[in-house]
C-alpha cells in the first residue's frame, strides 16, 4: 500500500459537525523531503540526499517550499524554538525523531463530506483492497510514566516558586509516558479516533536512516492558519468533561464559561498570541474576534478564543516562525517559560507540543497543536501529558490531571469493531 512507497501524512477532520473540521488530506508518495536534526538539514530528491551543516532549518524550509509546487505536509517539532531565540534542548531524547519533517507529495487526495478527489498524482493500482480488522491489530502494554509522582510534584513546586519570583505568570509542564507496542500503528490511530473524534487528527509514518516513526495524533486545537491575507490562531485553555444528561451537560458548559480561573489562563495566552501576531501583521489589524467561546467535543467542553490579523506579502514560513511555538504549550511570557520547561521537565519534547499540518500553493496553511499524541519508534510508544501551572496550582491535583489525560490513549486500547474508510485502505 502507500506506506510502502515512502512517507504518509493524513490530516483528518474527524468530526464534520465541528466548525473547524472541513476537509481531510491524504499525502503520500513523496517527490522530495526535508528534515533536520539541530542545525543539520537534509533534503532528498529522488534517491539523492543532500546534507547541509550549520544551517537554519526555518530558512531551509522556506527555500525548500519555493523550489516545489507549494504543497508541503509534515510537522514542526517543538525544539525548532532553539533557532528562534537563545534557547537549548539538552535533556535526554528517547524518541530521536527529526526536529522538522516536511514532504512534497506525489499523491494528494482531498476528502470532504461530499466525497473525495485526487488533487495531485495517480492512485497506484491494487491500493484500495479491503483491510480486515486482524490487519489493524496491535498490542500496547506496560504504559507507565517515566517520572514518579513525587518528582513531578517537585517540579510543580519549583514552577510555583518561579511564578512567585516573577519569572513568568504561567508555564505548561509535562511528563512523558512510555509503553511496549507491537502490531499495526494505524490501528491505534483508528481507535483513538473512535474514542474521541477531533477536528485536527493526524497520522504520520516516515523513516530516516534505518529508523522509522509513526505519529498518532488526536488534537482538538488549531495552532495557526492562513486564508489569503487573514491569519488566525485558536488556543484552548479550559476544559471540562461532558455531562451524562442534557441538563448536566449544559450546567458543566455554563460552569466552564463563567470560571474565573479558566478565563484568566485563557486570557494570558490570548495576550501572548496577540503579541506574536503583531510581529507580522498590518498595523492595527490584530484583534480578538471570539473570546472565551466554549466549544463542545465528543467527550469534553473546551474554552477556545480566536485571535486574528491581516498580513501583506509575508512568506508563510515567516508567519509561522513569528508565532512558534504556540503559547498554550509554553506559558507566558513565552521565552522565560520555555527556559523553565527545559530546566524542569527532564526530557526533550520533540514532536510533542510542536505542530502538524500543511503549506499550500499561494500561501495558505493550517497547523494543529501536537497534544494527545502517541509517537511510536520500533517497539516503543511515547505519550506526553501535562497542563498549565499557575500560582494556585496544587501539585497532587496536577499529577492526577495528567493521569486523566493519559486515558485518551489507554481508553483507545479497549477496542471494538472499527469503521474502515477510504483512507484506511490507502494507508495500510
């Protein structure tokens, strides 16, 4: 199938009732690829690989897009931050994936509520054969945090000390879980979708120098998008579970809408995004078009704000780098928060809290926030969980919240009959 013909990127709107979920893209059979480890940037065209040492990955990506037909699909890892500010990533990297991976597809399929169409290339013969449930089987076991509860409580207390000392107002701290994985990577992605459909789901499979990675992402959050001259971001801060009845569900939704704590956390990130967009926007065009909107998903209600701006002839990669990484995964002020993340977390985030998405011809783009995401390398699965820490955060409660968030993965492993759609048949 397509996965045997090189990298595959599926960007899937899994819930078409959600306003952000409009279309799905399946990109495969890459004509060219770019990836980076630190300042070592690699390009592949055909079978030829070119390495450029001491390079700026952002500038190389900008040039790479200009040399293609404009379509690029892949991810931007969190540690690309080091090429934007005086920051470092010296913590242990269990995953070892590139800091950046983008590919120019030879085959591009678009799927909407009205059907699907081929935008680029031609579907190979014998690609759409039926996939059985057995072929999607997998096994995930021994999923455990790589830090102890005591250690995580300790870093929360340290973060609160930083807040008291005025280093930042809020910081997003996480820890990494690890488990043993065998079987079909895409089977896990299908089960994550079944448990909780999201508007920004993504599945990636790619390889580099003998290693291969699969990424199963169930993100509800948009990082940044461009539609013509309009650029907008939709950070999420504030979450509560759905109710068991219509009445309870509405009460929970109203509670979230009126929560002063959640509003305060959301507003901090809104101000940060406004500042980021101000770097590249037309003067006076930055505005908050929707503040504290509560959106409903399959399993939770979430508080989402929309910040937008107008831009002139600014390159898409320059817009993204001005706003990267997203404030909802760092804290505010952003640079101080990122320095503290490096100090406190003890692992290299990599793909987690980066962005997965696409760049299109003409300048449009759309990228999600990499949360609720499993990264699988060989027989090991990695899954990061975390949350926003403020002055009133309680360490024990923050630890428990991360374990609850891990259920987005562990609940998916309890499988039932899958619904196999066209992209399933093509990817496997």
